[in-house]
C-alpha cells in the first residue's frame, strides 16, 4: 500500500498492485493540515500527525480511525 497526504487534509490509500490510478480509500477525519505520517512495525496502524499537534491512528486493515 501507498499512503499520500494532501493539502486538502485527506490521506489517500493506493494499491501498488492495481492498474487503476484512483485511490482505494480517502481517510478524511483530519481537521488540520497533515504534517507527518508513519506506519507501526507490523504496518497495521497508520499514525498521522496534524498541525494542531493531534495524532490520528488509522487501522490499515479496516481504514477506520481508531483515535
């Protein structure tokens, strides 16, 4: 998977195996600009930091915001 943060406050999830250029999912719970992203060791959680100092946790399996 490839995750791309955009200036519209969304993270887009892409499959590297797909022939389409469209994202699989938009992760869009962020209220401020995204400043950083990282995956945990087993790549099951995507951590997204925003300009207000908040960190969002996303499940990479279900694409749900965990907090």
